[in-house]
C-alpha cells in the first residue's frame, strides 16, 4: 500500500484534512475526544470514533472521500498528537 501525503491513503488524508480544517467538523471531533468517556488512550479513541461515526458515518467529504471508521480514527489520533 502506498502512502498519500503521509497518510495511509487518499481517503484517510482527505478525511483528516476536512476534520482538521472545517471548523464545525473540528469542533465536533474535539467534543468527541473531550467527552467524559474518552481518556485519549486506545479505548478512548475507539469510543470517540464511534461517537463521530454515529453522526457522519457513511457520508462523504465535499471531495468525495468516505468517512469510514479507520480514516476517522486516524484523523482523531492526529488531533490528539497536535494538542
């Protein structure tokens, strides 16, 4: 598998780009990460991913990338590394 701009795929890169740069999506992602059940460890990230996916799962970015669990999880991990 080849990487795309440091991400596992174009889809993962695009989802991370939108979550990190679209203010409403970013705020929602941070709400998921800061929910009381999430302690930013492996299980916490999984819970935050489920919270996010309940709201946007199956939808696509304006560029056509699908919000799937793996891409969302990777994007959320990226947000925790930035803080």
